């Protein structure tokens, strides 16, 4: 008969813990679970590590063995990319930064205001507007590529510095409103009632009292949409024609030749263009987790 682990708490009561066999089985299960998570994490991190050390190889060395570590690492690929003005990498990163920053600002601002109104103010058509916005999450965005191209061409909106901001904001608003609306509902109404008693206006309550409380979910929305805007390719390819207005995904196509590609140089360019978004993620990763957990628990 397995011996039970008897523990006495601070009140003198006997508490029966796990038996020795149960502890062994729990330890084995935990070990295998941790092993699976470690393997999964390594599979996610390895491509980034492989890209980094491959970018330190020469083309002939990479073609000879694409997996091995570089025996003679060099920064020549980075130097060639930064020194060659034909790649337009600097202007492409600036265009992506401008487009992403303005898009995120409008998505967060409009998503917060709309989400708050739909969560707190009851009026005729409230749920209809909410459902229409949610339908935007169900429609594949690439199915709208041709209609948007036709509309933008007829209105002379294509190939402008602000062209991509319009579809990015339109496609980012549904998920922003969905997350913010659910989070606002979890905030006690008494907070706004107390502010109203103190004479706070609607605008002051919205931006001075509720906004700090909703910061986790707004940061989460901003970071998720930052990845989407920075990496978007299809609409940038169709709506942008000028080389001076191209974004980072379009600039990456210059490193692929018709018959052969310089993969080490391409990986060096990818790492350079990924650096802003990687820095943003690691800087605000705690806010992402906090916002997602808060939305899941409270919403």
C-alpha cells in the first residue's frame, strides 16, 4: 500500500498530500511537458539564428553548405547593402515606419473611441454597428484587392505616400474594436459614475480616467497591428508603383534574381529590416502578455 504524505497545516489540521507514486508520475509528466515546450521554442528560434549566421557567410560558402556555421564570418553583406543606393533600403524602411506609425495611431485611437461608445452608450443600431465591424474580421482581405485597386485608381488615390494607410486602418479597426469593447465592459461603471459626480466631462473621462485603465489592451492592439502593417505585401505591391514609395516587403524582392539569388545578402537585408519590429516586440512583450491575459480573463 502506497504511503501517504501527511502534512499538518498551521491550524493543526492533517492535510493529505500526494503519494510517492503520484509525485513520481507528476514529475515525469512535467519533465516531458517541459521537453516538448523546449523543442517547440527551439524550432521557433532556430530560423532566426540560422538567418543571422548565414548572413555572415559568402555566397559560395552558403551554397556549399546551408546549415553549417560560418568558418570565416564576414560583415561584407551588410556593408554592400548599406553602401548600395540602388537597393533603396533606407527609404523603404522610412516609408514602412511612417505608414505603420500613422496606421497604428489611427487604429488605436478610432478603435478605442468606437469600442468605448459601443460598450457604454446604448442607442438604436448599437449592435448593428458592432456586427458590421465584426464582419470585417470574417471577410478575407485579399478578396478585396481588385475592388480596392479599381476604386483607388478611379479616385486617384494610388501611388501616394498615404495610400496604404487607408486600407491598413480599415482592416485593423474590426479586431481593435472587438478587443477594446470586450475590455471596456470589464471596467466597473462606478468608475465613470464617480467621475461624473466630480464634474468630469465625457472627453476627460474617456482620455484621462478610462484610457490609463485600458492601456494594456491598447498596447496589445498596437503591437499586433504593427506586425500586420510592417509585413503587408499584397496591397503594397498593387497600390504602390514608385520606387521611392515602396515599403520594406517590396524592397526585399530586389534581392531575388530571375535565375539565382544571393541568399546571404537577402538574409542580411531581412535582419536589417526586421530589427525595428523585433526591438519593439522585446521592449513591449510584457505588455502584450498582460493585455492578452487581461482581455481573456475580464472580457
